[in-house]
C-alpha cells in the first residue's frame, strides 16, 4: 500500500498470509433489552452514586484515567450528580465535543502505540493491555507492519494512531491504520475524536465497575 500526504510518500508492505478486512467494529450491533441488561442498569446506578460522592478533586483524578484531558475531567466532574452510566456518558460526549484540538492531543499523548508492549501496574496500563489484546500472539510480520504503519501515520499526522481496539484483531487494526493514512488531516481529526469517544465510553463503564468493587468513597 502507498499512502501520500503532507509531502511524503509512505509504503507499507502487505502481510503475507493474512486476510485483512477493511471494516472494523466501530458500531456495536443492537441487541434486545434483557433482564440481565436491566440488572446491569441498576448496578450502574449504584456505582455512579459512588462517583457522585467523591470530592471534586478525587472525582477528577478518577476520571483522568479514562481521558487525560483535564478540561474534560473538570467538566464531567462538575456535572455531577449523574443518574446512571448513560447520563455520565452523555456528559462525557458533550465535554469531548467542546475540546479544542490541543486538549485532544493531551488525551492522545496518554495512549500507547498500537502493538507496543504496555508495561506498568496502574489502572490505565491494565486497560490498555486489555484493549489491545487483539495484538497478543500476532505473527512477527504483522507486528512489524504495525510498527511501520505507526511510523508512517505519525509522520503524516503528527500524533499517535488512535483506534478503539477492543474486539479487533491485529489485522483489523492494521487495515484501519492503512485506510486512514489516505485521510486528509481535517478528516482524520474527526475520526480520532470518534475513536477517543468510543474508548472513553468503555473506560467510564470500567471505572464505575472498579468503584463498585472497591466501594471507594470521598
């Protein structure tokens, strides 16, 4: 594949023996509401109450593990109390939409490259390892292609390649990376915002689950 842009040409060789789908799981399928889902809603209300009860500073620090923009975290913390996860996600979406690109870049800086071996024992490192688990066990040639793709992407756009990797294989991540190299910078910024929002939505649910398990208070 050849990607052109910003005065540079990037060649990323195909990976032999790997079939790459060009679509990724960007929109989850609709499923019927079940008793388990309703039970999950009740549990989410309980755990969001724990977030509501934290001090402003503590709530902001917890939220920063979901998105590294302080402006976003301050806005979401200030919007409490929330009735449940969906209300929290709605406030998050509004705060993300209000971020200028400089704040988005601060959020991007906290995310490791796709395919990097994420080290560390903190919550964010553990989440990143889980989100990128589709790369685990990938062939050396595929990992090499991801490294080359990351390099080409960063040369073109000036920031890390961000994708909501949960549920994607390494091949699907690579396919998305290669497809997005053809975007102009403006289009790619919109894609990045969408991917960031998906990641934050998933992490907010994980945050509430974690608060529920530990029973943390202010």
